[in-house]
């Protein structure tokens, strides 16, 4: 199983499982489809959107482990 980390880009994370988009949207990252957002890391996106990227990483990895 792939483990997500905050240094991965949004596009790398979505490539792991497209259902992760829902988690990102729930976290207020509504620009997941924007071309520029695809090259930013989860850590950068978390900072821009005022989200704790460590919590988001945990939430995504918990989701992946539950599959």
C-alpha cells in the first residue's frame, strides 16, 4: 500500500486513489482540479488553505488503509 505524505503533489496523491478528491474537497481544497494545484504539495496546499497537513495526511492514509 502506498503511504501518502505531505511532500507529495496533489496529482501524485490523486493518482493513488481518485476517491481522495472527496477528502480534499471536504478539507476546503476546492481547487484540486486546477492545473497549478496539481503541482503543489499537500503541505503547500494545506498552508494556503489553513489546513493542518499532518491531520490531512493521517485522514487520507486512514482512508486508504480501510479499503
